[in-house]
C-alpha cells in the first residue's frame, strides 16, 4: 500500500509507516492511500465470528502493509481489551426501531478512544519500522474529546511527548476537567483564546513550519499528530464501521454526528471497501457548514460561529473533507479548493462533483431545540439515554427517513456518554440541576444510570494545567514544553 498527499500533483508516494510517523504531509496536505482495500463477501463473512479486536486487525492490516501483521493483531487485542472497554469496544444496540453504535465505553467515555487507544501502538511500530530516533512530539488541537483521549493514550508512553490545545471557552466543564487533571510526565495542556478553528489552524501551522521542525530536529525530536489529520487516527475508525455492518447483517444506512469529518469519512471508506453500507447521513448542529455544502456545493466558513451543547461539532473548517475531495476531484482541484478556503474563506464545486457526492451522502442539521427534543423523545419513548451529539445524529436520521422513505435499517453513531454533557441532557429531560458534576449526579438519580467510572474518578481532582495562550503563542508554548 502506498500513500500520497492530497495536494501533491506529482503524486510522490510514501509507505504507511512514514505516513503515521509524519502525521501531516510536507505540503500541508493530508496523506491518503492510492487505493482503498477491498473485501469480498467471503472475506467479510469470515470476519463475522471474530472478536472486535481481530476484525479491526484484518481491516487495519489491509492498509498498514509494511507493519508486521502479528504486531497489528497484538496491538489491537491490547487496545480493545475488556479492562479498557468494559462495555465492549463497539457494541451495536437496538432502540426505537434503529441501531446505535455505542463508541463511548472506553477510558474517556468518547468515540475518540476507539482510535487513540490503538494509535500510540501503531505510532511506536511505525517509528521502529522507519528507523527514526528521538521523541515524537504529538500536537493535538481538540474541540473537547480528542484531547483527553489522546492524553490518555500517550501518557507516559516511552519516546513520546504530547501537548494538547483546546478552545478555552468552547468545551464542557467535564471535558475541561478531564484534560486539565491529566497525569503523566510527558503531557501538557493549554487553553487557547478563540474557537476550535482558530486552535486547529494554529496547530497545523506549527506542524508545517520548517523552522519549528528544525528546532525539534536539533533537540532530537520530530513532530507527529494525534488529530484525524494523521491517518493512524483515521484507519481504526474504518474498522468499527465494517464491524457494525457485519453485526447488523444487512445493508444499512449510517448517520454520523460530524465535526472534522473524519468519522463519517471512515464510514465512507468502509463502504468503499465492500461493507454493506448504504446512504451516509452527515449530521451537523447549528454550525451547519457541511449541511450547506452537501446541499448546494458551496463550502463557506464566513458565517457566525455558535457555541452549542454539542461542542465536538462546533467546527467551521472540517479538515477531513479534503480527503473526500481528493477521492472525487484529484489533487489539482483539491489544492485549489484548499487555497481558496484559506485565502477567501469559501470554495464551490461544480454540479457534476456535487452529484457524485450526493450519491453517497445526505446532510441535515439540528438546532438546539431539536437536539433537546431528540434527547427527551429517546428517553420518553425508549428509555434510551443519549448525549447531545448523538441527538443531533438521531434528528438527522429521522429527517432523512421522513424525506426519503428509505426502509433500510438505520445505524446512528453514538459518540459520547450522556454524562459528559450532563447539564444539557438534564435540561432536555426537564431535570433541575447545576453544572458539571452536580448535573451528572442529578442525571444519575433521575435515570437510574451509573455515572461512568472515568468521570467519577476526576471529581475533586486539582487541575495540573491552567495556562491559556493566544493562537499566535502556540509555537512559543510548544518550545517551552519541549
């Protein structure tokens, strides 16, 4: 398997281990395989009796072909063990005539654990395979969940250091507490003035800065990333869509609460690989830039930015859309679109490109009232408790079904524990509560559900990290960390 940058018209090729080690391409593009591996129906049937870890190893091994297959299997079994995922790595449950893919049973109660419990192992294998020496310096921009999952995955991992940057006013109280109390001798956490897009753009700029790369090289280090711009973050996500489609046992549509577009892109890759997946429904919150794009062909980030009850979707620059554009349009047009987005704040695709995209994707969004209504209805009708992000997805799934009459089974991706966003969930259910842990207590009492152990464990812990920086100061913060 070979990889190229989404912006490189020369199509210079890289090996998988090089891609995971580097994180982002030298030209600022994103690495993507030159072809998506295909599984025939007999190979898919052969995966059905396997454990989740062994299914994941089959899928991931098809992409990371220069890593030893036995090492990948060992890594998957270690990452997806019962002690890390006591509720199961990626169980599919049925509620209210739909299926829900519960991805929040890991150590930080969010779907990012599915990739970030495995990615440090893949990075270690890739660094060893490439013959590199020195520490990998992992930079992460997070809208809330990636940061804690990355910190948890990389904490005290030999040969790595990790610095996480989050929008200071744009995460939930529990998300912030999870990050700022993180233990480990190789970790750092910084709040950033501004929103997630400001944070992400500044971190990508540092990762691509030649002077910063030289600064690291002189100190025996090199940059990598744990955001979904790193293919090592993306490929474990493909595995859970293949696995879920096998659990359902027939072709299903999939609705994904979407921010940076990595999660739904992984579903598309699973479909392209042969998994029985039909329409992909891209669900947004009030920051509905993707909804407009799939409905009009115009991507325009020049709009009001909203802080919502689903902060992991509070994004106007969805980085992984670049990979989808590359698949459909090729590197020349993709490079042009990304340049227009950076310089002008918008780009538009032609009608034929939009028609191709709409064969596989539909897009809807939920405002705050609709998110609350979806949470309340799910609990009232089915006694099934969902968080705000999953609620946006559930609303989108209902709208798609209503509009199209599509009778295929619907899989809604459930991305986080409701207790991570307890104040908003309490409000939707009409429960009087305070913020943070007080709301979690009220939600547990009302529903009879237990607060997940990873959330209970940080109650009352003192913050280790309290520093807030501007986007322009991120490079200085990285230097001080190194």
